[in-house]
């Protein structure tokens, strides 16, 4: 098994954090500004370009949906994304959460 780079580990953890924030949000939905703030408070300060790239990647994996309203992206976790956030499913590129 090869060792992952620090950047890859950060990326996987950041994607998990995004999913967990959405999972814990009202209606499983959050706009990009609040999401970026929450992800930063949980140890991953992130610029808007990086956050949008992560949202696009997570959307491509079927873990969330993104819609745009007034130039603002709004993300909503999918059922599959909720399973990944809670550790019931695994997706390469997203860190598996530790048991509670």
C-alpha cells in the first residue's frame, strides 16, 4: 500500500467535512459562503475556487447536488452522500469517518 501525500489526505478529509456539514444542516442544504465558513472552522480554510471544485467533484460522484441562485451555489447532500458522511458507504477520494 502506498503512502498518500499530505495534500491528498487534506483533500479527502475536506470532502468528508463538506459532506458532514451538509448532513448536519437544516434540509441537508447550505450555500457556498456558509459552507466555506464552516469548513474553515473545522480545520480546512478554503478559497471559493477550491470549494467550488470540491462541490463539482462531489456532485460528479453523486454525493450531492448543486444549484445556482443569483450567482450563489447551493449544495444539498444526496442519500448516497449521507451514507458516505456517516461511514455506511465508501468512495475513493473521500476520507472514511472514524466510528463515533
